[in-house]
C-alpha cells in the first residue's frame, strides 16, 4: 500500500514549470529554491513541485536530473514520458483501473483513499495533482513512425520496371538509377567550371 502521493497546492503552476523545463538549460542539480526562483517561480507553494518531480523519477533525491528528465525536455516525447512515470508512481491506482485517469472523480478519490488510507482533505490534494498531471500526459503507446516520417521526407513512388522479350517469354528487366551530387568549388574562374563539366561529359556521358 502506498503511504502517500506527492501533491502541490498550486496545481496551476505544474504546466508552466514543465514548459520551463523544456525551454531552460538542464541544471546539474535542481535546487528547490534557486532553480525555480531563477525561472520566476518564487511562491513558497511552488517549491512542492520539486518533490513531485522527485517522486515521478525525473530527479534523484539529491536533485540531480535523471534520464527521464531528458525525455521531459523533448518537445515530442515529454507527454509520453510523463505518462510512463505516472504509471510507475501511481501503479496501485492503475492496477485497480488501467485507464483510471479517465475515471470519474469519485472513483479516483475512492481508489486513492483505499490505497493510501488518508483523510478526505489529503485525498483531495492527491487527486488534484494527479488529475492535473494526467491532463498533460499521454498514456497510450507512442505510435510508430514510417521511415519517410522519421526522415521528414516522403519517399517517391516506385517506378514500374520495363518489360523485355526474350525467346518469346516476357521478363521483367531491373533498372538501377544513381543520383550524383557535385559540390563545386567557390571560385570566379570560369575555366575551373569548364574543366569540371568537360570531365563529367567525357567520363560519365552527362
């Protein structure tokens, strides 16, 4: 049974702090006072966010960013990283309902109460932070990307191969195409370019 869950009173600061983590330089050590204060989060209630980050596994107990923190800084991955770490931290809740983040408030609070054994006021605080985090996270598996999506360019459609006749039998002929890139030197001497193109014509037939 989980004894407690992290919470922050000012849950409206969770998203701005996570946004700042993505835009700011990665600190060698995340200081409860100094790091947040430099980022403009100076309220005493904001400091509880450090405990939330530690319990989620983004920081060690001494405040050193973990490998999960690196994922949290990735613009394309941070929501999935948050979802993964929430499934770990709130594993007992997700054991009750694998999609508990979508459950009604009463069901989530009931699960938190049974798991922690805390009073109603504490359960309410746990719930508020849980729901705020869950609203920012993605829990489904990250969709796989096609090769052309990974490279950022679409692959051209394959060209049909020409047919060939041999001994009355139609066969498919393989064709190979090569793309050659030529990096020309920076020069104002026209003779240099003429020599390059003359060599290409003689050796490559272009």
